[in-house]
């Protein structure tokens, strides 16, 4: 989570946009790699980010119901687990992860907020990494948004888990 927060605060990215999907994927892979529990290669990182780029397309959250952060997390699990159409457990686990992430994100809409979606997805991903990869990632700590004033459609304020007020 710390990697994602640093990127969201220091990188010159818009309040809303698919850059957040790349942040989510990169932060999750960095956390798993830094745990040293399993080997994450540069080619796996490149592959997960490439898959994310293909599916994180601006405005698709409203047009198709799929926020790019969900397939970004799915790409990470898919690459690590080796999911593919002919495989059983690996593909089922990846699809389960994505369905849980999209449900968690859906519960945070109205209006959409990419920063909230990254935080929500990564918080849940900590638990999913434990469940599917048997890796304990640090995922506690209070997350506070300092961008509510920047939201072009209006912040959800008290309805957001990360709103400071």
C-alpha cells in the first residue's frame, strides 16, 4: 500500500484515470516481490503491466462496469499463478480474485474515485494474496485521502472510507 500511496502523491497523475490501474498492479507486484516469499521476475512485471494496459481503458468503468483496477489485480494473480484457458485452479482463482475486487470497488462508487478504488483493491488484495499465495503482506494502517478537493465530480466525503473530513 505504501508504494501506491507514494506514487499517487508524488507522480503527476490526474485525479481520475487509468494510470491508477498501473499503480495498483505495480504496487501489488512490488509488495509481493519485496516479501521474498516467491520470486517475481522483471518479465512477470512487464507482462502484468502489459495486460493491464490492454484492459484499463478510460471511462470503461461507466461504459462496461469494469474499472481498470480490477483487471490490473487480476493480471498480477494470473501471471503469478500461471492462469490460462486450459488450466483449472489457477484460472478459477484469478477469476475469483477479480470478482471480489470488482465487488469491493462497486461498493465504493457514486461517483467513481480511482484513488479510492486503488486503496480498496489493494487492501482486499492483501487478504487475497494470503489466501491464494500464502504470503502475508503488511496491509494494516490508516489510509487517508488528501485529494478530495480535486475530485471533478465531487468527493463522496463521509461515504468514503478514506475521507479525512
